[in-house]
């Protein structure tokens, strides 16, 4: 993976990082090069995204307030496939056409799910095709309140342990 993706993977849960690397390697064999464009988010970054389309310019891109996103727990990433044949790499932001996933996004979602990741493409309230997360024993929707308390203290290892995803 490229250096920017690797930098983002260094601060998320190591199992998630490994699964994303596996996903990238599988897709690259098929001519699809992906990049990690989002990983761990601070509460401030989450607040800015939540404000988008509400109190700030832009379209609504998330329904998750700070503490309610698995990005805040280092348990989620957003990945984008590149435009095939572009050199240098260019992001392919077109995830859907006529409501259907484009072939490269569809394949990325399939591979991510085959590795046990939860795909934002399956979310009901707002589809988030680039989004992949692992939640351990937590519900898919958002981290429970005790985990949010630990996230507010920047205790990611505590959150991970609470989800049954402890690392040494």
C-alpha cells in the first residue's frame, strides 16, 4: 500500500489494518488499486463531518456524532479504488451509478466482507460504500456508551479490549 494508506493503518486496530492490507493485495491482483483515505478520526474531525450539510456547507456524509463512529475507536477505515489505468493514481469517487455499486466498488465490498469486515454499503440509514469496520462484540451501528467514555479519554486499547479485540 502507498505511504499515506500505511500511515493511516498504523493508528487503527492492527487486525483491521491487516485485513485492509489483505483486501488491497487481493484487489491489486485483479487490477484494482485501493487507498485508505480515512482511518482514526478525532472527535473534532467527526464533529466537522457531522456538521457538513447541517450547519456547514456540503452534503450530509454521516449520521454519526462524535463518539458514535467506529472511526473514533480506530475500528473503521474508508477505502477508495483508483481509476484503472491512471498514472499517477487517481481516486475513483464514483461508487454508484443508478443506485448500483460500480464494478470496482462492488468487488472491493465483496472482498472486504469475505475477510469478515462490515461494509458501509450495507448500512440502512446512509450508505457509505468506502467504509469498512470491525466491531468485535459491539453492535454494528455505533459503539456502546461505556466504549464512548473510553474513546473520549483516547483509551483505544481499552475500547478494543471491551469489544473483545484486545491487543498486547
